[in-house]
């Protein structure tokens, strides 16, 4: 994964916001820690905001590609 973007996480870590202009990538990779402790990487549009399910927490957001 390339360098992580600076993000602002909500208190519970379920929502992340960032400035989409910081990267030219159209998608980002969101690293998510699941409730069972495993880590999963998901793709999301570079919209400046993403959210995960209850029991999960966002670790990093990085440009895809």
C-alpha cells in the first residue's frame, strides 16, 4: 500500500474523512480492522468520506494504484 492519506476519524473509528484533492487517484484503499481482529483492504471511490459497518474500525486510507 502506498503512503496513507491524512484522515480525520470519528470517535469510534467507523467514519473517515479526507481531502480528495490530495491524490489524483479515483479510488482509495481503506484498511479495515474487523470485529474478529482480522484486517481487510477494501476499495472505495475517492469521494473524501467513507464509513464501515458496526464493529469495524478504519485503520488507514491510501490512494489506489
